[in-house]
């Protein structure tokens, strides 16, 4: 057996949910076929973890900071600044970073304020298509004060020089609603969103997309404003050498800020059909061959399917996570003869019924390969609540993982 304990977090973004009548009053996590998690749960501690501090909005930003051991009330300066770190934007202290989603709003003759937001991800647009559309916007709207940067898929960035942190609404919070009351109060930001629609609505790429049955990527949507982040080093904080595996700029940015290694996996794209196996194997490799102590394997798909409101695809995302990540990580770690502790959890719920994040506590499962447990529970929201284990502050979860 290995001499040195290894530590793993497998994070199913937005995996937690509410019981649904259509699933026999079960959650997607309960209903999904998850043999790897079912087997592991019998050998693990399960319980609930409160990842969102009271009074803070339930986002993947605050929640993942929590799981990594950073108290959001102390370290959080906004979502977009973390993504800016990933994209490689060197923010000045007076810069404001703002997330610029490429979204779908209704194509009709109504004024922009009366349009409806249809899709926060424009049918999970490819980064290639998004790059062409963002270039068209930049030609018309970019100047010394407002600069756009390409991110991944629908997630892009606006840097506002000497701007201010303004209140902005996340697009996934208002899907299916008329946009008027949710537009920025700031006149210039509001104008840029309206002009982006005029630039993009008849773009050749959008005509092609509609012919293929895809949603047009026809507007920018600004949200998540914040100032330059200041995270402390993960290694100095925990005395563990850590790596991050994620397809999304937010998590990569957190890793940059925390001075963790970012591992890019080919085909990892944050969608339902991401390269799950590649992520799992890369996670094992960084622990067993590169001598890292800790790896954080983040899977975006359950969250995306929750935002889409698709029960079937959310269940599929959970089953893929089980079969193609958790099972493989466990088998490969055992084959390598390593002692390890593995934490499986979501960052926050993304219930199908609301299609956005909520602040409810999430179920966790903590496995230690060196301890022999024999439990009769399964890993899901209901049983995690019944067992009575409760982590009141999400940022304390990492200490629980590292406590042998």
C-alpha cells in the first residue's frame, strides 16, 4: 500500500435536487442508477453540508470556494474576476470584471425590453462559434473603457476600466421571463446588451444555427460583477499540493488564484457529453505519477441539465458521473495501491423545478480506503439528512477530508 495519503474531491455541480412526483417522489440522485456510489456509500460517512453562507447568493462561485476551504465571506469578490484569472486577464485594482454570457432571447418585433430570455447557454454554443460572434460584437462595442475577452462556450468576459460593482441578474435565474425588469440599471451596460442583439440577430452563424434546430446566440447578458480577487495559496493554507480538473473558467480561475495546478483534459467541455473518463484518469495520474496530494475533479453537466429543466438529462449526467468518474477513480486508485480519502458532493442544488441554484444544504459522501465501515445507507439527499451528520460551514469540509 501507499505510504502517503491522497485526497480527492469529485464535485457534481448542481447535482442535488428536490423530490419529484414524476420520479415517484425521489430526487434525480435517488432515482439514477448509480452502482458505484451505492457500493461506496456502504463504506462511507454521509451527511449534509451547508456550502452557502447565510445572506449570500447560491452560486457555483461561493459554493466551490467553500468546498475548497475558502470562507466566501472573507474571500469572495465576485464571480467574473475569478473567471478573468482563468482567461489570463491581468486585472488592475480599479478594473471591474463582468460575466458576458452569449444567450438566446426571443426573435420577434418587440422592443428589446419586451423580449423573453429563452436559453442562458444558447444551446451550449461551441467556443468556436462564440469566438466569431464575440468578434462581431467587439468590432462595434469595444473601446478603452469596455474590453471583451473570449472564455469557453457561452461564458465570456467584459472588463470595465474604472467601473463600479453594480447589481446584475444572472440569466439562469430568469429563464422564460420578459427581460425588461432584469436589465442593468447602468445605461451603458444596458445599451450594449441591446446593441449586441442588433449585431447578432441576423449574423450568418445564427441563421445556420436555426436551420440546424439550435437556439440562436443572439444577445450578450451581463452579470456577476466584481473586483480583483485575492485568494491565499491552497498549498500554504492546507500543506497539500493541489490540482484542479474542470472545463469551466470559474473553477480554473479559482485554481489560478489559489496557486493550484490546472489540468486541461482534451474533450472536457462542460456539457453532458464531456470527456468524463479523461477527467477521472487525469485525476488519478496527477496523484499517482506527479506526486500531488490533492485533486479536485469538477463536473459541470448536472448543473447545466438542471438549468435546462431536463429531468432525463440530469439523471443521465449523474449516471455518467457514477460510471465514468467515480467508478474509474476508485478502481484506478486501488490498482495503484494508494491509500486515499475521497469526497463526493455537489456544490449547491440546481432543482429542475426552478432551473436555478438554491441555498439548501447538499449531501456529501466521504470514503477512506484505510477504514472498514459497514453501513446500510445509500448516498442521496434524503438519507444524508436522516443520518444526522451536519457540516454547518462549507469551508470546514476540506478539514474533514484532510483529517485522517
